[in-house]
C-alpha cells in the first residue's frame, strides 16, 4: 500500500474568535469572487502573497497581516519584488509583527506593535498553512517523531515501519512541508516500485 495524501488535508487554524464565520477561508480558488471587497490575508509565504496580489489585481482592498518583520523568505524570487513594491506604494496595506485577534461579520481586530487596530472587513483569507492527517498515519501504525511528526520510513525504499506500507510525496516531511514538493518527490515512485519489484522477484 502506498500513502500519498500530501499535506493540504487539514488547515492550520488561527484559533481566534470568529474563525468559524463563513467569510473566513482556509482554501483559495477564484480571485474574481473578491473583487471590490475588503480582504484580509493572513500569512507571509507563497500562498498568502499570491492571494494578496491576485485579489488586489481584481479590485479588492487588501490588507496583509504578517507575524514576522518581513515577507516570508521562501516567497518566489520573481514574486517578492512585486509584493514589496505594492506594499511600499500603499496599494496593499501590511501589518508586520502583527496577529489577527478577532473576526466579526463586518470588521476584524489586528494586534500590532502600536496597539489594537480595528478595520472594516468582508473576507479573511487565512493562508496559515496545512498539515497532513497525522492521526490517520498513527492509526495505521506509522511511527511519528515527537517534535516535527516526521514519519518513520526507509529513505532508500520509502517503506515505513509497517511492512509493505510506503509513503510518497510531501506527507513524508511531517510538519516540514516545505522540504518536499512535486518536482523533487517524483523519485519516490521509482524507489517504491523498485523495492516492490525486488521483493516479488525474491518470492
């Protein structure tokens, strides 16, 4: 059996009041839907920056809420200048070293270094990351590391501590979801099939 479930299964929650409102989205699809709306984007990595730029270009009034002091270091090099220029010119408002504290139907509270700020809001795009379904992995017997929930597997064959059970793709990274992606995890298929074929030939 091969488990290749990726890591978009479960969004990382903000755990703040109002997160259960229908206007809060953890998954993003069509920027046109947010045209002429007041949109708060939470996060600083590629997903958040893509959402901010795409909705802005469809006419949304965009506010970024970023925990750190800068846009994420992993943002694509050809995207970073775009978002930095939009922030610099004021087209996209950014609150750095800040956290979204509460969400209500028509406004949100942002905790900033200067104090609490309340702004009007129509939608919150919580691009705060995702994680694999670790409970599912544990239930089928795969051991996970205590710190980053990295599954136990053979790095040569991709077989887990459960005989005959393999992992492929981003799911092998545990919480370190940035380590694996489509381009560099394609090798997992060859490694798994090679191991299975080798076992069959020994029968």
